[in-house]
């Protein structure tokens, strides 16, 4: 694994690097700042070295511009980690650092102005969901507290670099939910067999009807709470849409349904009837217990999936 650390000034980038060095990571640097690590004339040489030695653990704090970061982010062994902290705390850290170096510390106003001129956007060029990216908010005042937080993050989990099937399909279910226009909640579902997608679905009104967010479902646009007045709801649920798209024959043996929200009771009945063997969900719903009972009696296993924390 190769971890690149970026972030704002005095946010704790070196503290995170030190944490990794204590766990046998080798520092890679673009300029000679101390006696440790390996040094390279340019970012391209560093990338070549990391690529040929990708089974080893490396860390760097030198990739602070988007133009040199871009080739790294494409590699399957690279994890980009950004660090930030409250600006007042960062200023206090800067004051302590200056005093230790017998340098006149900046005023808070001067520090904030200089920080704004750095333009933090340049330090966080990759925030899209298709790249491994971890954000750390370092408001800790002691190293042990920071280290305990990093331990809980499970930084070295290989799923951060290459998601397992559960994380992969659950991510797709969450992405599918963004197509929903239901006024109550967005839900997405992915029907899978043999690690291949059979069908997808998201919740909304039936075909050719006015969309929910355009007033197509009076129940969802009214005052009904979650789980109430479902008999008045015109919206098809994500699970229903996925099952209808597939049809019973295409569901087949051993099908798994991934949902970003636990299925409701009415969807659970249909899941059992169509022959799905397992349901994996991310977020809880108000009918979890009732749905779990139906699925269990119907021979469908139900489990909740949790991805590694990303901040």
C-alpha cells in the first residue's frame, strides 16, 4: 500500500505520517529533508519506484499539487488521505512551532489570510467517489488520541483499495438511489446472481405517471410519516422495480438483493415469492423486525453491511 497524505497547513500531516512510519511504512520524498526515507528527483521517478515495489508499504507528504497527484490516484495500490483541522487549532499549532524555532509567530488574522490564499481546493483535488480517498479531521490535542482514532479507522484494510463484492454492490445500490424522485426517501436496489448484476431499481411512481416530486403521489407529498399510510402510496419501491425488471425466471437460484435501506414488509413478501435467497442492506428502516420475520420464515437470509469508515 502507498499512502499519499495531503492537507491544510498545521493540520497534522506529519503526525499521521509518523504514525505510519511506526508501523513499518517507508517514507518517499521529493527533496532531502532528513536522513530517513528514499528520495527522488521528480514525482514520475517516485511513481515508477512505488509501482515496481507495490507490495511494500510507502507513505509520502510530497504530492501536494493536483497535476502530480493525478497519475498516482490511478494506481490500484495508492490511497489518498487528506487531513484537516479547525483553523484556530491550526493557528495555535503554528504558534507553538514558531516559538520552538525562535521565529515570530503570526497573528490569527495574518494566519487566516495566508491560509485563504493557499486555496484549500488545490489540496483536495480528488473527492469523487470513484477514487480511494480518506478524509481525517484532526481536532485531537494529543498524539495518543489521534493514534487511537487512526487505529479505529482500519487504514490498512485492503477494501479501501479494492472493495469486496458486498461493498461494490452496496455502492452501486446507493448510486442507483440517486435516480429516485420520491419525496420521502431515496432507495436503490441491485439484484445480483453469481456476482453479476441482473437488474437495478429505485423507488418512484409507475411508468407514464407524474413523478413523485412533481406531485404524482399524494401520500409522499403529504404529512404521512415513515411507515404510515402505505396503502395510499403510489410509488413502487426500489426492490419492487428491480424484481419486476428481472422477472421470476431471471431471478434464478442463489440471487442476492442489495438495498441501501432495509426492505419494508410489502417488499419482503415479494422478495420471498420471487426466490431471492439473501438480502443485504445498509441503512435500517422502521419495519426491520417485521421484515426480518417474513424473510426468515420464507428462507431468505438478511444481513446488514458496513463499509470501512471513510472519515
